């Protein structure tokens, strides 16, 4: 039996298509068991899913000319986040 470890991701997007689907995309991102929106179009997510699986799920929501960047993050140090809730989330999950 293989135990998948949770990984940390930074997900950044820009919706360029008219009639953007911010709500639908945000609903999907918030559906991950451990996630937080830290900036307008930037989310921090901790999940057992792989980067390809997340990308495939989000690709179904965004338009072809929208932009999406998913970065896997490790136990990184950071200087600051303006949002205190996001700052606590990073300290808890990225440490």
C-alpha cells in the first residue's frame, strides 16, 4: 500500500477570456482540503494530488487563452505575506 504525502503548491492564474470564470475556479481551488487564497489570483494548496492532476482539473475550467502556473513548494523560508491568515497558513503547512 502506497501512502501519498501531501505536497504544497502555489497556484497563480490570470483569466483573459471575456466572461471570466473566477467563481468556478475559486470554488474548485477552495474544494482542496487545505487551501487558502492569499492574493487576488494566487492560492496556496496542500494536497496529496500531483501537479499534473491539479493542472488537468483546473484546465477543464479555464479558457485556452487564460494563464495558469502551478509551482510545487517545499519547506521554504519566506520574508512576509501581507495577509496575516495566509502567513499563519504558510507557517503551519510549509514548515
